[in-house]
C-alpha cells in the first residue's frame, strides 16, 4: 500500500512555488497560492488541496495567475474588487488583507470580490484575522448544488461560511461549513462503497428524499438538501443561510449567481464571488478579556456530560488543528494520483519533483 | 369559538403605550416596546408578541423600562453598550439605530449589548436597516436549550440569527431563525397533541435521539438538537452556528453566557447579550443595481421546478409579510387568555382596555 506518501511542508511549498512561477505567477502570488493549497492538505481537507493544483492552474489554464485584482469602489470600511477571472487564492488573500488593514483603522471592514475563481478552503482567509486579534469571516458562492425547500432542482451552491475567532490557550474557534447538509463528496463515497445515504442528505429527480446515492448525478438529476434536510427538520433554515451567502457574495458585488456559475474546472469560467470581513476585537473590549472569556466558554462546552461512549465534544476547527500538528510532524499525506500528476506536469514544465517522502 | 378576537393595530398600540407609561416608561420608550411586541403578533409570531407584555413588564417587573442603556466603549464603527438590565426592546432599538448612524458615515458598523433582557423578535431590529437601504443583522444569546454534538445536556441557547436585505419590487429577504433544529414550542405542541416528534429535533436524558416529546422537560431532562440534528446529518454545523452567535453576543460584549443565563420571566434576571450590524449597500455598489439583482435572484428561486404538489417556493420572510398585510386589513388576532390578562392588568393600573374587536 504505497499509495500514500508523506512530504515535508517546506519541500512541497518549494516545489509548488517553482511550478507556479513557471506558469507565470509572480514570486509573491506563487507563495500565496501554494500556502492556501497546502494548508488544505495540512488540515485534512484533501478535496481542496494539491489535488486541484494541476487541474486549475496548468493543464487547461482555467485560472490565470498573472491577472491582478482591481478595486472598483472603496469606502473607509468597504471595498468592491473585480477579480478579473484571475487566481481565486490571490484575489482572496488580497481582499482579506484589505479588510484587516481597514479594520485596524476603523474597527471593522468588509470586502466583496466578483469575477473570481475557486479559492480553496474558506477557513484559510478567515484565519488570516487571528494573528491581528480580529474575528475573520469569509464566504463564497459556488455552482448549483442545493435545492430550495419545496423545489426539485438545485439552484443554490453549497455556499460555505467560515468564521475564525481568537482564543487564549485553547485552539481558536474556526467554523468552516458548507450550508448544504453534506458535500457531494460524501454522496460519492457512498456510491463507491455501495451503501445507502441517510435520509436528509439529498433528493431524487422528483424532489423526494432518497437513500440511494445513485439518484444524485451532478448536473443531471437529484440535488443536495440544505443544512437541516427537509421542511420538517427545518431545512428552510439551511436554504435561508445558503441564500444569505449568495446575497453577501454576488448581490453585494454584482457578480453572476446560481446557474450562471460554471464548474471550477470547466471551460466556462467559474466567475464566483466572495465576501470577507474583519472585526477588531479591541474596538469592543480589551482583547485579553475577550480571549479569556473565549477559553471559559470553550471549557464549558468541553465539560458538557457526554452522550453514549463519546469521550470528547469538539469545538469547530479543533480536529483540523490537531491534524495540522500531526501532519507538520509526520509529513503531509498525498495520494498516488496526486503526486504522480505533480511529477508529470512538473517534468513537462521543467520543474523537477525531487522530494524525499518521509515514510519511505 | 370566540377565543380569538382581532383588534386594529392603532388601538393596540394606543393601549400598550398608555399601559407602559403607567409602569414608568417614557413616551418614546413606550412606543418602541409597543411596536416591537405588536410587530410579532402582526407577523404571526404570537409566542413573542403581546402574550409576554404583562409577564415581562408588569406583574413582577422583571424588566424595568425606566433604566437607560449606557455606552461603555465606542469607535467609528463599533460600540459596546451596557443594557443595565433594562428593557430588551429599548436597548436593542437604541443599539440598532446607532449601527445605522455609524454605517451611514463609515459604510458599516456593529454594536453589542450586554446585561439586557429578552428583546422580542430578532427580525424587528434587522428590518430597521431596510428603509435606510442597508443590510441589517441581529443576533441574541438565550438560556440553555441546545446540546452540542456528542453531548447529552443543553449548554447553548436557541441563539437566533436575523438578517434583512432590501429588494426592489419583491418583499425584502428577512431571515429570522433559531440555530436549534426547532423551538421548544414545537415540542410542546406535540405533547399537547399526543403525537411523536420527528427524529432530529431532540434527545432524551441519555443523549439518544427521541421521538417522544415527553422526554424533553425544560431544565429537567432532554434537550433540543442544533440545526442539522445529529452528527450524521451535520448537526455540528448548527451547533457551530449557535456557538458563533454566543461569541458575537456575549464574548464580544463581556456578557454572561450559557447556564449563567436565566429564564426571561424568572426572578433571576436574564442578562442576555445582543449583537447588531448594519451595512450600507451604497458603499459597495449603487443601491438600485443591488435591488434589481435581489429581485432577479428571488425570481430565479421562485421559478425553480416544484417537488410534489407544492405550488410555491418561499423566500425567507415572505410568509410573514403576507400575514402582516392580512392582519393589518383584518385586525391582529389575540387569544382570550392574552387579551383577558391585558384587560385585568390594565384595570389594576387604571388603563382601560376599551378596544372594539373587529370580528364581533
């Protein structure tokens, strides 16, 4: 089972930076894109990690890393950016930094980006606020996946929300959730394992809840349910949240929406919109008081009596921080198809993937 | 069945204002409190309407309407207010107005309030932003009801989130949702009807999901599940959202949290915290462009093919706007115990409830 190899973070960063430079990215932008991708693999979100690198940036050059973001309008606490269909990661990094800069001066700030591309994990950008003792918020719209309550065709994207909040000794609180009940990835796994899916995840082409994962075929039939499932378990709340994300991303930026949005790795440019916000805690109350209260609240939650055989109640982000620590020590795991693709495309571009795996 | 009488809005407002003045509220504050209560009944949220008037403000004077809110700290875009255990409605009205004023000048703003009391429907305050062409946000923490994923005892409140967004010809989008799967009120109704509750609403005292509503007894046993239900249907997302509301309300304001919060109509003062935000749309893009896109998005959703026999896909807030229109024309419905309590307590204070019901 030599299917998974583990690599040192520095080695991967080094390769990806060189690789992106060959594709025309500036040194600075190559570093940003590389960090966002690798952060996903580090935190266990492989679906958003390096497995997307070649597909997005090289083979068909869906994302052009040489196009800069452009500010369209600006106020003391807001900005609207045209991503000009460049790199989702670079656009987002730039937008979140602008939020932080404005929040430092005025207390809080928010920036929207239109005409952007898939930006990786939302949590990367919300977490950028942490070292500045700020609360960071990040959202993005995405291609149609979710059905609105009482509908039978997907309209809304899985539209994720991420919020990062600093704490003192505990891990920061980092929410990073799609507003769908689950991601399509979970349905795919059920298909591969040939098992049923739980009621409340998805509907078939007639709009009925289904336990058969084969009833859901992307852009053909079936759809994911919003968080909460059907009406009886308050799925309209998840649908309302997905709509909220769509509003803050595309209506506030003037970006395209719903079925206008293409798949991230298709010839139609995705053209997604993002929303970022930073709030300076010190503008409300002293940061140390805030962080102390965060720790107390986290401890209260963790001390809640457990159901059944559960030993731990997790705080949002905790599992990912644990995994990040483990992977930094033991190497970042990549599956064979992913590192083989990087080796092959690196070779094509003249960037040699001469990394020593750790577990060899 | 003369149990329900309908009254003209103006008549109810008139009575409640006089009634609150007798209890010491200023004319201005009496008007605010009256409007918030009656807005709940108008929009069909009777649980948060006039049925709470006497319990909160008169009999035991849990809420003292004569205590003013006090600003503790302030920046161009933020403020922290001490509600001093006065009226939740007055504190919140004042805080949201402060948000709007700051957002007009700087683009966006946020205000937190601690030591406050139950403020009625969250949607009242988020909707205050609409006439200013702003997006309004409002949250509040509340007494323990929700269990965190893998826990068996409630820690978090049902912590509602409300967001109001202006549109052009369509109704504004008004999300107003608890972060629990359902409110305890729905469990109570199942108890009265002697019917089972759906899987995903609540747990029993051992932390197992239950379909028996009698397994849930406030502050004794059982608990509500967060939006999303158990782990398998992503209940940890609802739990994460409830925690987010708690953070933005109490950690950002320095208010009490979780089990420290008492019931709103008990001798322990509730001491809840609120969070308000206003975003000036014009700071991002021209308001007319924004509103036009809102209408287009709403129409896209409403035109989605319907499942089964459903004829309408609803937008958040739509049902409540329809009901408000109906009740303004036909009178606001009050059940007998509610108007009888108002008649009796009005008499005690020397404020006569001489309202002519409409459907008599």
